[in-house]
């Protein structure tokens, strides 16, 4: 991928992009499975980088690992927040 060009990778890598500027007025939710030993730490890295870049962030840990159950819980727990953010719910 990118023929080993580290600079090209950094230009499109989310965590590196978040280090380059401020993203005020944006928000997000990172949901991770509490038992997910691989993706949970990565989710926390993304959450931390986004928060440091000025984003209004939330980190939610749901029971389980890297499964559809965790993804579903993340969506169910945050869909109202997302729809309010889009202005489709009061």
C-alpha cells in the first residue's frame, strides 16, 4: 500500500491527520467492546487523538469483544445522539 511511502501514508492516516490541526465544531463517538484486546486499544488511540484535536468526543465501552453485538449496542446507544446532532430529533 502506497509502495512504502510513509509520508503518503501519514497524509491519509486518521491519527496522523488529527495531529495536524484542530477540528473544532465536530464530534464523534467511539464504541469499543470491553473485551476486545485488539481493536479496543486502537479505538482508544483514535478517541484520544480526536479529543486532542478539539473534537467533542465520547468513548463508550460495551460488553463483549469485536462482534456484531458490540457494534449493535454502539449504534443503539448513540443513534439518538447522532440524530439530534443532525437536527432530525428535538
